């Protein structure tokens, strides 16, 4: 049985107790804080001997749910009618304490067999650390509650998006991808120093690095997948890569078939925007059987390289032909090293538009186009 779902409630600046807003079949009550303090009008009766939960276990953790169980002494166990669950984001010592201090979310559930599932995308976010404590409670005939002391505080972290969640993102991205345009090269912009360092210290081969935390907070590739970022979008009027770039004035260009061909697999990695009208899609190209391919196979939806809405390669008259989606900005991650000798490095003539950079960019959680109904 699932725990009831509650929206966030705002803390009173003068009272440690908080009111739970009525939602679905839940009753509006006020709860003590973890120290057992109550306001005079809290509606909770004086503490009586109810068993205190101990040996709390968290299991079956997803990006927006978990199961919780605990042990209790048998004394007065039959008097328990409800469980109070105090769920909080673990404080980030680098966060803005005044603006970002998380409001505790008090969940109220009828006493049901354990383990109990707690689920709710409006208060559970993926890849986020939480603390949880539990009380047992007994509802009285006058509506007051007798409560136990709080249990010990347990810490846990929610999971990344699953393939199911990423498939939902994929389907949303497909809706706006637009028509397909031809392309012939992948390109990577960096500063001159990057390419000099690659030649001097890596034997001329660009090395994969760990993807940053840009995009969806629950993306399983952020901070984990190693790869090299490439672009492939073209200008509508020229069919060539744009001359502007936010990442540096030097560009490495490589023929598309050298990175993307029948010996590679293609995966969908993310779909997001940064409070702008245009959207980004992250794709992963991995040589078949490579470590990157094995990583993606377990975590990401795989795309048919000949037939998908974002990036395709197919043979026409013995020649490989490539197309990309017109209405999204594609960020392509290639998971193996790439030797500079396979392409060319030259200075671009356009501007360095820093406003277009996606380095550690935060996704707009309010965008209806690129968000799904789980934690942001």
C-alpha cells in the first residue's frame, strides 16, 4: 500500500509545528518537530507510551519513490492508527541557507503493513539526498493524536531516471524535433590551448572526460558517462556548421562517417531547455562493444541509426548519408578517444557567444515541453 501523497507545507516562523494540508483522503493535522515540541494549539494529545520505530530500512529506491519499514516493540502496538513520516532534503552546506532551506515534508499514512511505499514527484527529486524519521500515532475520538517519540534519523539518496523515464523524455523530444536536414561533419569547438595540450600530452588524441551536470537532474549520464562532446547542427541556408560558438574560436571538424556508422550504436541521453525557447537533445554515439556502449546499453534508450527523429545515417547508392533534426540543438557525446589526424583544426570567423554555453546548465523545471511527471 502506498503512503498518501502530500504537497509541501510552509513552516511557521514562530512555531516548530507544521500543518499538513488536506490532500486526497488525508486529514489536516499539525505535527511535532523531531524533538517532540508542540505548539499549544497543535491538536496533539500529551505523549503516551506508544512504540518508537527503530531499525529503519529503506529499499526499492527509484527517482521518485522508496519503500520504508521498521521494527516496533509489541507494547501498545495495537493502538497505532497512523504513521507520521518526516522527510527532508539533506542540507547542502554550500546552499543559500535563507533562500534554499528545505521545508520538511510531513507525510501522514494510516497504519498499514510494512514495508510501505512512499511516492510523490512533487516532493521527491531524483539523485537527491534525503533524511527521514518516523513516529507512530494513535488518533483519539476527539480528533487529537497521541504520538510516540521520533525514531532515529536515516539518510538515503534517490536514484537516477530509469529507461522508462528517459523514454518519456524521448517521446516528448520527438514531438518538437522537426524535419531532418543533411549534414556531413561533426565538429568540436575549443580554445587553441586545448588542441595544443592534446597534441603535446595525449599523443594527438582527444580524450573522453566525465559529463558535467547540465540538463535534467535525473539524467543517468551526468557525472558518470565519459565522452567527447561534438555538435552537428547546420545552418539552414548554407547546410554548413554555424561560424559562431560559445566554446572557443578553434574548431575540429571530422567527416560524419568516421564517428557515426553501422559499427556504432546510438542512444538517447536527455532533453532539456535553459529558460529559453530552444531545446537541447543529448545523444550518445558508442562504438559497438566499447565500455561506453556497455554503460549506455544498461541505462539509455537505444535508437535505430537509420530511423529516428534526431540523427540518422543510411546508405544511398553506396554512400553514407546523414541527417539531423532541424528544430532542436543536438549535443552528441562520442565515448572513445578521437585522433586529431582524422579531421582538421581551424579558427572560426564568427563570434564566441557565451550565452549559448550549456556547461553545468540547469534545466527549467517549469517547462511543459521538456519535463515529465517525476521529480525534476
